[in-house]
C-alpha cells in the first residue's frame, strides 16, 4: 500500500507539473515575449545615431503598405485595407494582427541595426541576480539591444511598443470608441501584467511613452483627429502621412473617377522620441523590493554615481511635452523633478 501511495503521489506531482507547463506556455504566448533592456551598463558607449536608418526602413515599409493597399482596395481608397496593409508591411508579416508583432519587429531590428546597436546578455546585465521565481520570462529570453536615437539610449523593444501597442491604443480609441484615459489604463494594465510585473518583475514607464507616441503615429496616418500633444495652430498646419487623391490619368483611362492613397508626409521618428524613452531617465518600477534592491546594487557596481533619473532636464521637458498625460507615462521620480 505504501508503494502504491508513493506512485499516486508521483503521478499527482507529474500532473501538477504538466498543468504548470501548459499555463506557462499560454502565458508566454499572451506575454508576447515582452523584452527588457539594460540602460545602465552601455551608458558610456559611443553608438552611431540610428535615426537615419530607422527612418529609411519604415518609410520604405509605409510606401510598401500604401502600394499594396492601392492594389487590393477599390477605386475610392478603402481605409480598412490601408490600415491592414500598413501593419503587414511595417511588421513584415503575412497577417495584420496574428502573431507576436512587437517582439517580431524587435528581432528584425536587432539584425538590421546590428552594426549600430549594443547587445548584452542577461548574465552580464544589471538583471543578472533576478531568479526564475522573481522574473521567469526574464530568465528564458534574451535582452533587447539598445541604440542611440538622437542622443537618447533607447531599447529596440520600444519600436515594437511604438508600432504594436501604439496600434492597439489607436484601435481602442478610433474603432472601439474607448476614451483616451481608458486606452492609457489598458497600457498600464499590460505593464502590470503580461508585459511587466507578472512576467519579468519589471514595469517600464518608457514602454508606456513608446505606446503613447505610437498612438500618435497611427493617428497621423490619416489625421482624422487632432494630435493630443499639439495646440490649435500646430494641429492646423499638421499634415497626415497619407492622403486619398484623385488619379487624373487613371480616371481618364477608365472613364470614371479613380482615387488612390499617396504618401503625403515622410515619417520621422525624431517627432516622437525624447529623453523619456530612455529608461535611465524614465525609471523602471519593480514588483518586489527584493528585485529592486538586487538591480540597484548591480547598477552601483556598474556605475557608482548612477542615479535615476540620470538627466533631470529630460524629465522636465517630458513633463511639459506630455502635460496632462504625463502622470500616465512618467515614473514618479521623473514626474516630480523640479527646476532648481
């Protein structure tokens, strides 16, 4: 009987282990392989400015999306087709929504920007002491690379947030009629859950900044609504990236009015990136004081004089830039910086 009981206990243990593995597998899919970066260790590196190459990559992809939308749409500019083809082109994906879009884009850019970026293993980073129980998904995947964007040290994971989570914000507000506040709360819920605390133990406010600016990007595609960070005069002169225009020659040839999407204003990431994209200024929060203590000690080992925010001026500029939205995207340390 004792042997039977031992076997039964072993079967129960195996059963429970399988359940945990299944749940972890589901969580991996839901977490979208959200990546983290080390913004302290590479702080003193001199990296080439990646802005020109990033702009080139995404201007080409936007043009590709416009071309595909014109090929697949009708003669009068189909907005749904445009948004679908733009997402497929930007993410270089066969589908607009299925799959891990932000993570896939992050991985693409690590290859495309390999000569201008800095790659660091988890074991050499400020997160090396976080164990599997404290940050399971942090330990089963690599860190994202960091690049210099106009003097700001930015993780390539932020580009995934910009285009993927930025689209989600836009989808919620534009199509599902969520308020801006509800969209911002959705973003914070993701950082508290699948993209942060429950998967890596880390809450990135810089991710929220990238999400918010991605929302602005998608809004500017057709600019059906004003940019939330621009005043009346600036919005009056703001131009959408894409317009639906009459095609005179095609209309004459087809003996009917033909319209098509045209690139109206080139994408420039510098319109969106600022010092709050840098986790050295817009600090992270940690799920547990133990995790925070471990990371802080490693930061001091790397750079004894490092404090977050590193550059107060960037936090002051971000407070002014984001205005009423600042409390949703800035860490309290960055939010409470004051002028001397």
